[in-house]
């Protein structure tokens, strides 16, 4: 990794593709990737700000997270797909997620009957929207990879809901908690 925090170009492409699908006007300098392998976090911050401002949708982070595909996570997505168990996938995620983006980190807490995958963001720009995108993408991909056989017991956000809780529930289809102590996906240990 470089000393400048960055994200993979595929993750940035996901945001640009969403902006294109939604016909959101983004500045040309943010739309051009220029053949980079990684995007500096500062540029990603500017892209998130422009994307959210143009969308004017309090749930845009969730919508983006639900639209992310395995390929947008680069090699980490392929690695997660190859895991035999959810536990193996969680361990792989903890180890390799920094390859996708260096704006946050995951930890796993064993609570006996429950496992908590906790996400701690390190960025300041559009923090809530980005947390929602990260956790919604993991929820979406967990369901996709397991054929919807596995889902969380709870998805918690440390921030308050930015739209109606019914809208969150409709998009995420799982138990939710807002203004919680941490951002987490909670799974049954089994």
C-alpha cells in the first residue's frame, strides 16, 4: 500500500456508474479516471460529496451499496466468493478489505451466539452515506453469495436514520437499529 490512503478504481467506477444510471451531473474532473489503479482518498471524498449533492436523496448510500457487484470489490470480491463458509468469508474480509479501500476498518467480535462484524469509518466527508454504502453492500453480497440463505440478525448504524425507517426497512429487509453504539452487521454464530 502507498502512504497516501486510496481505494480501488473498481469501487470508484461503481459510484460513477451509479451517477450515470441516475443521470447525475458530476464535474468532468471527477468523472475521468485516467487509467489509475487506485484513487486517492481525497479524490474519493470529492466524488462522494458531488455524488450525494447531485442525488439529493437521503438514502443514496444505501442504494449504491445495494447496487454494488462483486467485481466492484476487485480481487476481494472474487476471494469472498470462493470461501466455503460465511466464517471463512468474514476472516478473509477482515484481512483483505484494506485492498478495496483504506477509509475504514472492520473487526469481528464473538459474542457466543452472535458474531458482530463492526465497521469503523476513518473518513469525514459524507461519512453516514459511505457507512450505509459499505454495510448495505456487504448485506447485499452476503445474500447474493449464499443464495439468500444467510442474512444478519441485525444491522446497526451509529447515526440516526436520514430517511424514513420504513424506507430503510424496504431497501434492506432486515432488523435495523439507528443511533447505535457502532456500525455493525450481526450474524448468528451458527
